[in-house]
């Protein structure tokens, strides 16, 4: 079966501060319309991989020193973050990063600032976001800094949606959230994927939840992909069960 890959990461190496080699030849494919999970423990290189794709490494003194990253066939590894966003790729950072002093609705609207298709379309998308996250509608006039961790995570995803992305790079959406809320957020990611056709590449330490919602997974260890496969195969794999799912 021919797979239409939107994003192709080919054997990349990433070095921080000119000396620290963190990614040691990572390759992965992200098919259009899918949910792809990047799994692995603390420090495995998940965030670094997402930042390499979105162009955010430079601000951390990191650089891609080998390999290529292609989006819709075009090399993007030397583009700056704004150019990459323009092509439809937006990253939701770990730790959420909402503007604390703005209201939820103001935060959502900041996601639309690069758009030039006018106010009516933006208002319509605001309703679309509120449709997926009714909780954000209830909280729209609240200052983001006073909302809960779950609401801020929703706000960060909602803000990304406001730019009408083709692909969302989602870093550790489960971080710091109660299991029930994690489940809710993943359910919403799934419906955004199915109904809006948004492609997701998500980094998760929570292997269990990620493999239930993703179609395909890559497992990173110390900057290398050590295993990959369809999510349902990984869920049944003995090593994955033992080392990542906490059962044997
Ligand atoms: P986490 O879940 O903790 O974010 P991760 O899999 O996303 O883990 P990365 O954040 O990509 O891992 O980190 C991979 C390695 O790179 C770690 O050893 C980390 O210490 C190192 N690293 C990350 N950022 C920098 C930086 N700006 N400068 C130097 N080393 C860094």
C-alpha cells in the first residue's frame, strides 16, 4: 500500500551547543491524516525531534547537523519557524505556554494572527474550537493564568487549531493531568483528526494512552528509534508491554 507521507524525517542528527549529540540518526514518516506517536522515556529525544521539525531548535542552541526533514517533499531543516508555520505545521509545546494575562478567548485569537482570510472565518473557527472544547467556551472570559492545567492544555491545542494547521506537533499532552482528563484530551485529538483531517505527530511518555489513540508509533531510546510499527502491534509486543506498558 502506498502511503502518502506528509512529513519525512531522514536520519537526522541533532547537536546542542556544538558538542552534545542528542539525536543519533532518527528517521520517521508521518502519513497525511494519521496520528503518529513518538514514544520513549525522559530524555529519549522526543521534544528535540519535534523542535527539529518545527525549527525551534535554533533558539536552544541546537542544530540539525545531518540528515533531512521534508514536508510535502520540500526540505525544511534549514527554514525558520515562521516559514514552517506558513506551510501548515504548528507545534504545541510541552508545559502548555498560554499567555497567563490574556483571557482564554484572547489566547485562542492569538493563534489566528498569521491568517489573512478575515474576521468571519476566524469567528467561525472560534466556534469550531468551542465545539471541540465546550469547557473553553465556559471559561472564555477567564484569565488563562487562573484556569486549571487541563484547561490550559485545551487552550494550547485550541490556539494551534486557530491557525488552521495541516499538521500539529503535540508535545506531551498528558503531562501533569489526571487520567480522566488525559483520556478526554486524547478523545478530542481523535475527533479533530477524524473530522478536520488534521495530521498529528505527538510525543508521549504515557505509552498506554498514546498507543490506544495513535495509528502508528516510534519508540525512541537515547536518541535512536529502537522500534516502530502499527500501534496495535506495539501494544501486543512483549518488550513494549514489559518496558513501556508496565505489565508482562
Ligand atoms: P522529556 O520528556 O524529558 O522532554 P524527551 O524525550 O523529550 O524527554 P529531550 O527533551 O528531547 O527528551 O532531551 C533529549 C536530551 O537532550 C536530554 O539528554 C536533554 O538533557 C538534552 N537536551 C535537551 N535540550 C537541551 C539543550 N537546550 N541543551 C543541551 N542539551 C539539551
